[in-house]
C-alpha cells in the first residue's frame, strides 16, 4: 500500500500508519476515484467539461489528495464550497488550475478570494460590486442563477438583465454561468428538466444580446445519472465521483460506480469479560441482552459518531462478527461482544466496510442515525486521519 503525508488547513491529516493514541482512521481508495471519473466521462462523451466538486473538504474525505488526482485525470476547474476548500486546493500545489467557489462570503471577503486567485460566485449585486471595487485588474467570476431551487442566485425570471448589468461592471470578466437543481426521484427529475430548459433559454437570450461565456453548467451528479438534457458545456459532479448515490434506490443503475471510502476502522481499547453481571448504570437497559463481554472503542460524538434513532440498532464488525452498539458517549462507544470468540484489547473494529462475510455501508450508518449519507460524512469531517491507497 502506497501512502503519502500532508498537513493542510481544512483537510484531514493523511498518514502512513495509525496513531495508537487514538486508533481511528478512514481508508480512501484513489483508484476508485479514477474508475468513477472514467465512467463519468463515458456517460458525458469527450466534449463536456468536468468541474468536480470538492465542497465540504470533499465530503470529509480530504481536499488536497482528491483535487490533485482529479486534475491528473483531466479536470479543468475545481468547484469548491468555501474559501477553506479553495485554499486547500491551492495549498496542494495546484497553482494554475481554475478554482470556482460556490457562494459563501460577505462582500468584505472578496479581497481574500482575489488574493488567492480563485473565482467567486456572484449571486447578487453586492458581491458583484465588491469584485468590481476591490479588483485591480479584470477578474474572472461565475454567475449563479436561481432556476427554482430557492437558495442563492439571481432569479431566473430577472437574471437576463441582472447578468448583463454585471457584465458591464469594471474589472469583471464572466467566466461561467451556472445553476443548481438537485433532486432524488423521478418527480424531482421532471421539475429539474423543466428548469434546466429554462436555463438553456436564458443562456441563448444572453448569447443573442452579445454575451457568450466560456462555461455554462446546470447538471450535477443527479442530473448526469438520470440523463437530464441540457445545452451546457460543463457539469459539476460531486457524489457520483465519490461513489456515493445521490438518487433514491432503484431510480437509476449505480452499479458502475465504486465508493472511494473503503472503510472506517478503530481498535478495542478495553474488554470487560463479565459485563453481563453489571446491571447498574449504562448497561441496565441491556442486561437482558448482554450475555458475555463488552468492548470499548475511542469513537464517540467527538469523532462524528451518533447514537441510532429509537427502534434502530447500530452495529460494527469485530473478528468477522456483526455486533450491536450499546452506547455512545462524547469520547467512546461500547459494543456488545457476546457473540465474539475470545475478544481482546487491540482487536480491530470495522465501523464502515467489509469483512469476509459481513458489511456495513454508509447507507447503513445513515439509516441507523435517520440522516443522509452526506450528513454522516460531514459529521466525521476532519475528525480522524486518512489512510490513502493510490
């Protein structure tokens, strides 16, 4: 296994060996990222630009290594969710690649964007005026259009005149115009297709009025997978590249994409062979279930772990056996090891991943916690080191 090490603001630490003082880690496979990028390219064909999203520290999986790999695969621009992500891209040695940052700043933050040579998203006139005022030379920006999602952007019904006004401002060069239309099912896809068509029509009206821009983009992962049609020349995928479904089960075939998150692991730091006799305190409600040992791992709320919702039982894997989680505290989790033969401190624990016969997926964690797969990853963002397979 080839690994590398770097320490950058906004990214988890990449290590070549596990820290025994808190033995939790995520295992990332960049080979799966390669596979997913090539699969995406087959869907899109050779003429559509891929501007991958590494927002939220690449969903908690680490910006620097992933951004470097995406550029080596042919990404022309990296899409970031924040200034922190953009700084990590630049800090990864990618000084010349285009970087666009989705809206996240006050106008007063624009000088930091310009100094880093990244392209801010202009989603209102205040941001546009800040770029025009602070820039000392023509500076590239992206324009965000709200085509119906109701978040950031110039409303599509008024966007034409707004964009033309921005284009006339001093020191502003419009590099791209984009929108965002997320959905998870067939009903949402109909809405997204309708709004994407309106966006295409806006771009055409601007072109007829003399404004043509290098980049137009409406689709992200869901739009690409479902086959939403547009006339744009770029996409900004996130989930699909990480092998993380963005659509509900059964809506599309996702089998050609691989999760780059291989596993999340820890080690038992303590085993209590007589736990069944301890009825007071935290185990009292489990006394009728625990018939053998319990074990502790240093993987608590501090690490992004969360208790399952009522009626759900979270599990982990120890020595090839799926075991219930009894409790989660701020620093630790307690496991029921009744079904594990001769458990010992130091035994490896699979929080997410596969053993010979058992598997725990990101979807399992999300279901147990009654949240989304994105939320699970973001809760764990930056809380443990990464072990990266090249």
